[in-house]
């Protein structure tokens, strides 16, 4: 028998479950570091959303053709009353990371990065793989 969801869904269970979940789960992973990638004739533009982060919290590294973006955040909210007793004391530490393959031809100096209004923008040029010049190899002939 089909029943409306109001009869099978216990509102009070969900209400109290929210209080038992750790704070780190409040920000869902699918909402972290949302990235838009666009392409033009010169290269690619990555726009990575990092709301709540400061420029000092973010790093970007290029290694073997892989661009890795790291963001780390630490907060400490201490509130005391007039006698110095804690009313509230919360701490949060979290980090997130994304990696993109940009090609082994791209070098660190080629990438331009800027951070403004919670968005990290990276301009990555297109670089063609340099063709390897075939070198003739001679065999030494002893006489």
C-alpha cells in the first residue's frame, strides 16, 4: 500500500540527527572547490571557488604535468564571559585538494594565478609537445 511520505518520515529523528553530526560534515565535499574550466585560442582558464579562504590558505604546485591546488583552513572561536570562563569554544581544521593534468610541456612560470572574492583563477597556456629531433647514432668501427 502506498503511503504519503509524511507517515513514513520521522521529522524528530532528522531534527536530532543534525546535532549529532560533526561540524566538518556541514560542508559537503561536492560543494568544495567547484571548478569551471574554459578554453580559448591561447590556453585554459580554471576558476576555482574557495569561499571563506584567504590567499595565505591556498597553494598551487606543478609537478610532472599535474597541477595540484591545496586549501587549508584553521579557525578558533573562543568566547569568554567577564570572569574568563568559556561560554563557547569551537575549533575547525580542514583542507581540500584538487589535481588537474595540464601537460608536461607547461612550466611553473607559464601559469598565471590570482585570488579575488573567494575565486582562484589560473591561466594556463596551451603548449605543444616539442617534436623530438631524430639523432643519428653511429657505430664506432675499429680497424
